[in-house]
């Protein structure tokens, strides 16, 4: 129970930071101050907060759980590709969004799209799709909170209570502190969970008597040796994953966050140091996740390994429901917590548990972003601000935060799918398919609102299609995929054990490419925005 | 004199173009290097006795991305974007104190702020 006490103390601290931010805010009834911290964040708060915003429960719990079952490939799939794509997108897109936001007062990406493409209701469609993709991401936070608190307390705190407590704390500091409170809490959290990785690695390494023997033992067993290579993953699948980080800049909470920097120079440190932050957090989590396969003496881990073995050997002869039951048992999002429980002294396990909670609670920015989008893109845009005033707009934002939290919590209680799948299949792929919108708005003069609409509708439909497909066609046992459609021997559409494959690629690749092609094709066939609008966005061009 | 100046400008433009092309090649090369098929099936050597080579490679790759980002920031920073962005507002970054003057909204945002739908 001592680790849980550390975590509760941590929750009180972040709550206090949020309330402190509220008290320090001189213009708390102004939308720009509440939603963007008055565009005033300094370089380190900007770096740590942006990084913390990008890292969710997925970063610590999901990554180690994925590495436990899939091996070292997890780092190459998500961490090293993100270390390239995310800073690059901040460099190319984030800086431009910042400049336009500063110049024209944009608070949300939809405001920019409406102005850039001279549209109104199409902007609302973009808002709806962005919001629909964001909600699963918020649910991850609540689920992660429940899982983490339950595991840290050794099962004494039930999932429903842990999730409710985390959701309540997050809601409170976002409610009071707005962007300033969220950024400060995120900075504190990021420092905490970046320290977590190194400390956990050392403590668990000492506890295991060094990693050399464990690594050799894993290599010595035919069941675990592939976890130290990538032989079970196809190169096409690995390549596909590099499209996923495109989602980062298209996530509204990241685009909105780009508007909070005081100066454009604030991006410099973030762009350069972001890869190091990825390394510091992901490398220990992935490595420890793989090493956890050596903990045969922990019953929970033994059970997961056994379920994995049964699925691999008996999978083809089992029913889809039986396979799903085994997959449920294989979910390893609590594996790091089990390692800490086994090897760390109890007080340190508590401290590290707080570090895990720090990553888990990154849903704050998404909740704030959704509230910002609703109040700016819907409430203010459709006349609410004029009728009720700016203070009412901020109050509406706060009310919306409460509503989102309640809905996310209710869904989290019923959603059985593991954190990693939920995030990747719905939110990440959907936003990656929306990334062409930002690129077109900022770099392509000829792009139009109809092109943007086509791209947005495609992103929504394709995500829905993948979800329906995976619901209707049960996941096969580990091994070759179930081919649903092939042309001349080429596999076009397949159901894989982990999801869907299109020409052997993850769906995110065709989703993003077709989204971009649709945007181009429809834009070229429709009227471009007015010359005066284009001149404001492309002042140097003819 | 004018011809010299013109020639110098052309030379600077050419240098800039070469620099940009080089940076583009470096970034493209880095993207390709992510697909390290050469370590696909290899776990050994275990670097420091315990890190599989494939994982170590991607750790090094991550450090290399930081170096490339530094190059981009140093040689291709889009400083022109700051012109007219009004970042000389002098707000305290830590506290946000000192209300910044509002930026001038474009016509469509101004209309929205008045609650007028286009």
C-alpha cells in the first residue's frame, strides 16, 4: 500500500500545481489566456510540456507491454521513427502554425483552416472528425490510470476507482489551470517520468543480477530468442509504422500547443532535444519489457507467457472467442509495475509508480484541446461568444471539460481492448490521414476547402471501415494472415493477428496517401481561395 | 558594381540551394536508414553484453536524428516567419503576466469573433 500512498501524494501535488496556475493567472476570464496560456510559454516548459503531451499511458505501459510480447521491434516501430518525424514536423509545420497564430490570433487549427480556405461548415466537419478521433486518446488516459493505480496498489485499488480518481484529478487541474496549469503539470510530469526510465533500469538491473545473463538466457530459448530480433515482423509492416508519427502534428492538442510558445525560438530546443527525450523514456521501457520474459517466478507474468505459448501452438484450432480470451490474458501493460514490485524497494517502487502515473495522466492536454475546439470552433463561431461574452466562453470550456471526462470514464469502464491497439488503430491512423490538411494549408496555394473536405471525409470513413472490418473478421492465430481479397496472387486486403494489412502495409499508409491524393485531385477541380487570402498566407509568391 | 552585386546575390542563392539540397538528402537518407534490414534477424553482438544489436542501432539512430535536427535548426531555420508575427510583446514566459496585446485577426476570424457566420 506504501507505493499507492506515494502515488496519492503525487496526485495531490499535480492538483496543487493546477490550482496554483489558476491563482497566478491575471486574465483568467480571457479565452487566449485560458486556452493558450496567453501564448507565453518559455523554452523548457514548451519542450517538456510538448513531450509530455505526446506521451500517454501508451509510452510507458503500452510500450513495455508491447515489447514484452513482440520484442525489441517496439523501439524501432514507434520511438526511433517518432524521433525523426515528430521534430521534423514541428520544424516544418509547427513553426508556421505558430507564426500564423501569433499574427492572426488563431487558437485552434480549424480557425486557421476556415480562414485559409474561406469556409465555415467544412471547418465544422473537420472539427467533428478531429474530436471523434481524439476521444479514444482521452480514454487511454483513463484506462491507463485505472490499470496503473490498481497494479501499484497490488489490486487493492480497483480499476474503476483508480480510473475515476485519475480522471477527477486531471479534470480538476485542467478545469482550474487551463493551458497554463496543464503545461506546468506536464513539465513536472515529464521530468518525473524521464527520471523514471533511468532509475528503473538501474534498480531492476541490480535486482536481476545484471542483464547479461537474462539476455543470454532469452537468446538460448527458441521461444524467446526472436524477441531480441525483428524476424517476426515483416519489413513492410515496419516501414508502415513510420507513417504513424505523422499523426502527432495533426493531433489538435499538439497543433494548439504550437501556439503557446512565446517566441519561435522556443521551437529550437524542442526540435533538437526531442529525440533525446524519446531515447531516455522508450529505451528503458522497451528493454525492460523484453527482459520481463525472464521473470518466470512471477505468477502474473507466467500466466501471460503461457497464454502466448498457447495462442501460438493451439491458436489455429481455437475458436475466435477462445483466441480473444488468450489475447486478453497476454495483455502486458502492467509488466513494468510487476518488475518494480519484484525488484525495487517498496519506497522506490512508490516513487517510480508516481513516475508511471505522470505518463499515464497525459490525457490532460487532449481534454483541454477538445474543450478549446468546442468553445472556439462551435460555441464562439456560431455566435455564443457574441451573445454571452468571453467569460461565458471560458465557463463553457470548463463545463465541457467536465462532460468529456465523464463520457471518457464511462467508455473506459466498458472498453476491453488493450491500450496499444486502441490508440494505434483509431486515433493515430486517423490523424495521420489528416496530416495532409496541414501540409496543404501551409505549403500549397492551390489547395481548396473542397479538397480539405474530401480528405477529411476519407479519413473518417477509412477509420470506420478498418474498425468495421476488424469487428466482422476475427483476428487469426499468430502466423500467416487471412487473405480476404487478392488480385493475381497479390494480397490486397488481409486480416492479420494484430490488425489489418493492405498490400502487406498497415492501413495508415493507404489512408494517408489516398487522403493526400484526394486533397490534390479535388482541389485542382475546384475554385481556389481569393487572391487577398492567398497573399496573406503566401506573401512572397506571385 | 551592380554586376558584382548581382553576381554575389546569385552566388548566395546557389549556395543556399546547395545547402538545402544537402539537408534534404541528409533527412531523406536518415529516413531510409530507419529500415535497417541488415540487422533484421541478428541479435548478436550483444552490445555491453546485454543490448541486442538491433536495439542498439535504433538507439544510435535516435541520437543521429538529434544531430540532424541540430543541423536543420542551424542552417535552415525559417526566421522569416517571425517577421510580422509580433513576438516582441515582452511577456513573462513563466507566469504569463503582462497581458499581451491581441494580434490582428484576419477578416474571417474577426467575423467569427463577432459571431457572424460566413
